[in-house]
C-alpha cells in the first residue's frame, strides 16, 4: 500500500503539508488545496503558474511525490445544469500539471444531485464520460469518489456510472456512506452501509480514502473519529483489501480539526498538522495489526 494524505488536512501552507508527510516518513501526498508564500490558497489546478512552480520545486526538494490529485472537477459544488465549459477548462489546466508532477490519479465527481433525485441524468453520464476520456487520452487515470454526487447516491448508482463510462475507476471513501442516503431503495431512505458499498465496487477501486465517522442525529450531521473508531468499516475494508492483494494508494482525510477563522494562520496549521500526524500513526498501527 502507498500511504499518503490529502495535503490541506495537514495545513493550508505547503510547508505544513510537507512537514507532516515527512514526520510520518511517507514519500507521497495527495494534493488538493495549497498555499505558498505570496499567493492565496486554492486548488492545485487554480493557483497561478508561479505558485504552481513553487509547489513543484518544494515537493521535489523534499523528495515527495504526488500520488493523486484531488481536483474540483464535477464536484458537489457543481450542478448538471451549470455550463460545461468551465469544467473542461479545469481538466485542461489539471492535465499538464499532473504530467509535470508525475501524478497518475486524479479524483473527480459527478455533480450534486437535487434533494429528491433518484436517477443519474444522461447529461451527467455524458459529462463524466467526456472528462474521463480526456484524462485517459493524456495517460492519466480518473477516479470517482463516492461523495455527495450522483455516483455516490448508492453502490448501485456507482455501478451504473462505472458501466456507462469506459475506463473510469473508483476511489472509495469509507466515511461518506455514513451520512449519505441510499437512494436506490424505497423511501424513507436509510443511510448507506460502508461495508456493503465497498464489497459491491471494490473490483474498480484503485485508491482508498480513509476517514471515519458516526451519524449524530442530535446535530443532524456526522461526528468524525480516529480510523477504526467510527461506522466507516475501516478495519474490515482494509483487511479485505490486504487479503485481496491491494497495493494501491491509501489516503487519509482526518476531518477532525475545525477550520477556524483566526488571524494566526500558523496556529491553525499547527493544529491541523498535529492531528494529521497522529491520524497517520494510528492508521499505520491499525494496518500493522491487520497484517499479523
């Protein structure tokens, strides 16, 4: 397994992201949002060219590779009724930057469904197919995440999308089923089961996303926990992946430290970094226990 983590969970600034990765002894990172001196934080395909060059240089100096790129392409902030051209422009910016960094995998989604929607519109499939084709033609592998998107509405929707889009692969997020409704079943919808979702799409999984959570009815939201302490079937998923000979990426997203609005950005990055490192160490311990 290739252990890594979503960089901005270890801090907004690239220095904090690199420091956390090196403290864990890991050689890879999953880049998403990043800040470097002189530039505002933004997704890797949105930062100015000079900022990207700084990112590339600092990663190379630290000896850290980018295993996967967490893009905003077709994510839950996008609707299928939005113009498609801005998405294609994102793809066009992402491809050369991935190639420059030697990154093979790019995380994509399939737009945010309406609250009552139960089916994947043909236009969503068309857009995901077009995005997938452009990445594949560039020698890159798009991986779809089960999140608050059409492909994440249930494992059946995930299978439908995989069957409809040749070459698409999957990144499985262990915690997202905890708070997402299973829209493939009759109403009132129950929340999804992480283990069931995994077993139905695992053959298409080339990247595993580790976060863990329990649904909290009192606040109508999820509470996030250390890996293995929630309802994301983290232990079962990783044990099954190991038993099946999985050698791909395992990327952490602790999601446990609130992003607070503090003028002292350094303090925020310190809190994020400490949580990220502890989360990574607990994951390493969990995996070591499963290997025994």
